[in-house]
C-alpha cells in the first residue's frame, strides 16, 4: 500500500472528533467536511488521534516498523480507535441519562450506533409514552423496518410466516427440512424455491437485505454477500407443540370475517388491510373452493361439471383472522365488527367457534354402553388417511373392537363428509383401553410422522360441551 492509498487508510482510521461538552446544545461531534476542512497541520494519524483526545496517550503510537510491519500498525490503530469510541459513547449516554434530555436520544443513536445491546436509554421517543424503555438494537430494527420498501415488508411477512408459530408446527415439509439442515439453517438456494417468495423477488440479495430489517427477532440470518447466506428460526423460540389445548387456544382468538369481493380481492390486499389497521394479527387464511368447469361429453353432447386441480381454487369471500392474544381478538370483535369497511364493501365478523357451530354438522354420538371403554385418538392427516389405513394401524394393538372417524360437513351444503383427523376407538374391555392409554403416555405414539394425542371419549365430549345431560347421568 503506497502513496494516496496509505493516506486514505490513515484518514479513515483516524478519530473524527471529541465529545461535546455536557449542556452545550449547539455543540456537535466534530467532523471533516467541506464546511469544516481538515486542518493543514494535521498530516499524520498520530496528530489527528492526539487532537481527538483530551489528554496525550500514555504510550507512544504504533509505527510500521517491527514485527508485522504496516498490518500490525493498522490493527493497533484500530484497537485504539475502538477504545476511544467506547469511552465517547459512554460519556454521551451518561450525560443524556443524568440530564434527562430526551431530544438527544435520537442523536445518540444516529452518531453512536455501536452502543451495546445491553444498554437501555429512557427517552420520550414520539411523545406517546414518557416511560418507553427500549434497547438500541430493537430501536434500530424498528427504524430500518419503517424505511423498508413495500416489497421488503412483504418478504419479511412471508418468510416469518414460513417459520412462524402458526405455520411451522403443522408444515411437515418445513419440519422435515429443518431436521435435514445443519442446525436448522436454510441456505438461500433452498429459500428461493418457495413459490410465494419467488413471486416477490428472484434475487436472494433482496431477501437477505429485507430480512435484516425485520423488527422481530424470530429469524436469524447470515449474509455472506453476493446473494449467499442462510436463514433459520431463532433457537431461543421453541416450536409450539400441536395439541388439543393449542387448538382450542387458536380457535378462541380466531374470527370469521366475510363480505369480501370474491374476484377482486388478493391475499396481499387482505394482509395489508388487517395488518395495517388492527393490532397483533398473526395469520390470515382465505376460504377457497375448487373451481368447477363445465365440459361437454362427446357422446351425448350433455354438459357435466369437473373440478379443476387443487391449485386452481376460488376465493369464497371470507377469511379466518387469528390474533396474537385473546384480548386482541376481543378488542377487534368489540370495537370493529360493526364498522368494518373494505373496498367500499361492508364486512361482518363472528367468532370462529360460532361459525363452525352454526355451519358444521358432526357425526358425534353417545352410547352409554361403550363410552367408558372408548378412546379419542387425534392427530392423523385429514386428507391422506383412509379407513383401511386406520384399521390396519389399530390392529397392531390389543383389544380394538371398532373405530369410527370423526367427520363433519356443512349443514347448508351437500358436500361430502370431511375427516377431522380424530378417531373414536372402542375396545373390547376397559382394561385394554387403559393399556393402550398407558402405552401412549410412555412412548408417545405417532403415525406417518404425525404425533398423536389420546384421551377418553368422556373427557373429549366434556371439553367440547357435548352430551352434557348424558354425561351427567353417568355419575348418578
């Protein structure tokens, strides 16, 4: 490194100024600019460092002579610079905290972005909360997200959905890949195979840049440059377990909202509407139905209806909206359900439980002679599990006498019965049922990779609020 290159390197390594005196509102960190040119007398990094310091160094500045030469000298200068910056940062932060000067909070964050993540500063921020405590790292992420483009925000939402609490626990493909990948890391080559992400951008650099601006810490990313890097779910956030308690919790904070235009409403429109207007929306799921197309039969010229493949589905004009907490869902229901307007269309809302209770008819039945030796086993795949497969599975155990899939269909339609993923298994005696339940508690049964849950039929009906009178008569 010679000539102009060496001079530029020294100038970049030098300190740019000193701490403004406490209480001097007009003072600012000195910098070299056209308005404040570098003094001609400062021709070496040692003089510039000396000027930036309140007192001379106790040891001579490093030189390029000796072991390591120029590289060693640059490394030592960098260490000196870092020590000086930490001292300057601490002085400014201490001054701001002692004086309570909230207006210097944003200035501190802008001029000293290297403040430790463990450092907290109290300031008024936008004036809405006089006692808002936040970490510098969280604040910088929020600021970056505000400045992100619409495409970047959509990328963040989409990838956080892939790895989020709502989707990940039930996404078999994602869970399988997480086990295959080293420590759960998804490289960008794999990430760029996700269809909805590809619709937003085909450039992995854009994805990595966008994810770095996320205000949450759900994801961890490594950006190695040139579109190379990797993404994973933060290990500090364990993947929630799918069980009956979680299913009930999800239903209690989910609302059914209908009245949308079936042809002119995209998923992105729905996401933007709910996330921009309501607090803590964590998931939006469209209700869709297969598109039926008419085709003529060649032999008799008559028309018949045929369902298009699964990927061709039509929006039904309604969605399920899940909130982060029950309180957020109640606030939405109480304050907004009578005044929801979307694209000049008035919407309606009700609890998901009320929607299913009004529309769905289940094949539940109560048999006093069998209820005490019947178990409810849930967790099977709702679409890909046949009656024959279930029969073959339960015949591996001792005592199953009969099984009945729990199914439903909508009362106002002629659709086929849909499997709920649960099965009522009747055993030939109470002892064999208890033995099966004990085996489950010890080994945690699974089927085709799906974890199963087991409980007595009586307990299941109690949780659902079904057959209350019949269950009460059992204890009389």
